C-alpha cells in the first residue's frame, strides 16, 4: 500500500518490490528488527547514478561552460541541502522505515535521512529499470534545480536551516549583527556577523542585509559541519 | 592513424572521430594552436561514468560489503594514482595532443595528464557508444585493480612516485630514517621518518622497513598535495 503510494509520487513502478523496500529502510529500523538489509548500499550506488545523470545533462545542455563551472553546479545539486529539500517537498520522509528512537527524535524530517533516501530510491530505480528510467526519475525531480543552479538562481534558505539546527541543540540562540556598512548610499555593502550563543560562527556580506545574513548562515552551517553531513 | 592505433589499444572503435580527438587534446595544445575544444569537459563526464560503473560492479560483486568499505575501495580506483598507472601501462600518453612546452617538461609522463586522459577517453566512449560500451572499456582496464583493491592487495609504489616528484623539483633529496623499532624480535614494528631536503614530510610504520617506508612515502605525497592533483 505504502509502496504503491510512493510509486505514484515518484512516477515509477517497480518490478522488484524488495528493492524499493530496501531503499526505504533506514539503518535504525534494521537495528531494532534485526532484518538484513538497510538502504546504505543503495545510497552508495544512487549517488553515483545521480552524478552521472546530472553530469551528462550539464555537459549537453551547457556546451559553453568549462569543467570547473560544471563541477560547481553539480556539487550544488548532489548535496544534502538540495536532495533533502526535494525529498521533503515530495514528502518522501513518510515512507521511510525507521526505528522508533529515530522517529521520536525527528527522524522523518532529518536532512541527512531525507537526502540519503532520495539517493537510495535513485539507486533502486536504476537497478530495477536501468539508466534511462533513472534519468527520467532524476530529471523529473531535479531539472528545475539544475537549471536554477546553472543560472546562479538556486538559493536555499540557510537562515531557516540554521534555526532548525539551533532548535535541535536545545534552544541555542542565533543572532545576526550588522558589523559595518561600506560604500555610497545607492551601492552599499553590508557586513554581518553571525553568533550562536554569543560565539562568532560565520560572517557574510551582501548588497542588502538579507543577502549578507544568508551568506553568514551558510558559512555558519559550514563551520558547524552540518551542510554536507551524512 | 594515431586514432586507429589508440582504438586498437583500448578495444573500442569510435563512430565519431572528433570525440576521440577532443578526448586526447590537452589544454596546452589549445593554447598554442587556439582551437576550440580541449578534453576537460569530457574528463568531467568520464569521471562520473567511472564512478557509476565501478560502484555498480562493487555493489553487485560484493553483496556483503558495507557502504563505507565500498566507498573506500572506489576511491582507490578513481584517483590520479590508479588511473595514471593504468594509462601509463597502456602507453596512452603517446596519443595526447599537447603543447611543446608541456611536452618538453615531461608532459607525456605527467600523472595528472595521464589520469585525466583516461577519464576523458572514458567520457568519449560513453557518449559515442553508451553505458554498456563504457562499462566494457572500464572493466577491461580496471577490473583487476578493483578486485585487488577489494582484497586489500592494490598497492602502488609510492616510494618511486616520491622519487619522481623529487626529481621534478630539481633534485630534492629524499631520505628515509628508521626512527625506532618496538616489540619482540619476531613481531617488530618499524617507525620511519621521511625527509625531503632534511625537512620531515611524512611518517610511517610497518612490520618491516619496506612497508613503513611505503606508508611514509604515501603520507609525504599527501603532505605535498600531489596524490590527487589534477
């Protein structure tokens, strides 16, 4: 029943239902039920499928872009931030088999679980239907993000993300402080310090306060090591 | 003529000869002749093809191995050290179009060029013949290395590699010093310091001097940042 609903969401019908069940099984579920397969190996495979499909798409779609730029764009798509966002939007978290402990501590919304599930499902579609089916699946969910990233328009809301992290840390306090402003009125640059529990964890600059704060939040999340946590 | 010889070496005949020429064109050649395409974009694509083919091979061949282990094995194969070694063994360097300056400073033997050429040719085979042809090409050249890596038997000669690096640095002097030995006679451990021009750049330990020196050389190469240089 759950599998059918997921198949509808992702637009792909599995021949091998065991495969999709494995893709949805978080390691915490295994530990509690002592079954044999969790989704980590499929995640390993799915990550490589994503890399190839996105690389080929970028290679063909942007013949004028150099390797360095293509690499940067790809990294913005195949990362926890991007994949967890797509996963959350499509509510994939509800299908994951996970242990009670994981679930009770917010597992269904956890970024790493959401991103890894997306990768594992990608791996399962690839094994079940081959590269072309995997490509269809991936581009259905990520094409807009890829094009946005290529045009410099893929921006995640890092301030909200940092707020989530602070909450998980039992109410740490996040504070943004404009450290200085430079330049003439019509062409100002804002410099913002980001403090977590009064400790400086990131800086950012930008043409307005919002942009500077987003950059500071991104740098703060990098500093905390949560941006690409698995 | 050169293309035909390469095709014989790699066991694949290209439909689109422009593709293979691009795969063989190092950026230094472009700069001198001001043509339009070098192999860097194909290298970007080929890297992703390699990742997928090797991931799938490992996934299917070693169902008992966990994700972490698979990731480590893959990293040992898709790296400059491994790909340049395969490339050199098959003499791919002779086919590369490169600038005179590059050639005169040892470009045909340069690790980064050899590895990148292997990736670019992989990308070209994939675009020209599809995933199955790319898989055949990759496994023909790398299957033994993959299996060796999986069994912990893939060992590169890092001492020789460091010697090459020292030579490129106009005769820097490499020295290994046994710093200490511990344990009983039948179960000794050797600790070796590696010095480059009298400066400590790596340490290594092992059951014999050779093993300790290889480890020290590996650590020294990491320290110098040359192991995965592109």
